[in-house]
């Protein structure tokens, strides 16, 4: 029996290591954010359905700002639709801390307001 309720949410935070920078300016590819979206979707399914579920597909993905090595990234999944076996999920990724290499190699700042870097909508399937 499902305990899935619209509005249920899960949030993870993760430091983005320098080993994930693939482009100039210490930029990180969008797949890193999509991996975090998969992780929060998995926990959301476990909490609401007692199963890891399967991310069946993205309906929409939009990247709004860069992710850089040294960022602290926050990803949130919110349950928006409950079907018999499918669930609609909306995702948001925000940078909450950003490296400040101009001050020193290990300097970083807590941002006064998180920066939204990506949003997505997807469908997950649970047994």
C-alpha cells in the first residue's frame, strides 16, 4: 500500500569536488545535477512507496546557471502527482555555497540567497 502524498519532498546537499570539473572555469557538466536528481527521487520513492522506484523519464530539464567545482549544491524532489504506479516529480537544484578562489585556494562563501541552477519534471514508476 502506498503512502505517497502530493507535496512530499526530499532534499540532499553535496559538495561538488574539483575532480568533477570538466570545463574551463571549473565548470561541472549538467549530468552531475541529473545524478543528484536521481538520488533524491530514489529517497522520495523509498519514503513514499517503500521501494527505490525507477526514473522512467524526464518531461523537461532546464539549466539556468553554472555549477562549479567547490560549490555546495542542494537538490530537492517534490511529489506532484500520484497515479496507480507512476509518480510525477519536480526537481530544483540550487547552489548554496560557492568557492572564492580569488581570496585563497580553499576560500568559500555562504550565498545570501541560493542560486537556482536547474529545474526538471520527471516521471518515476514504483511497483
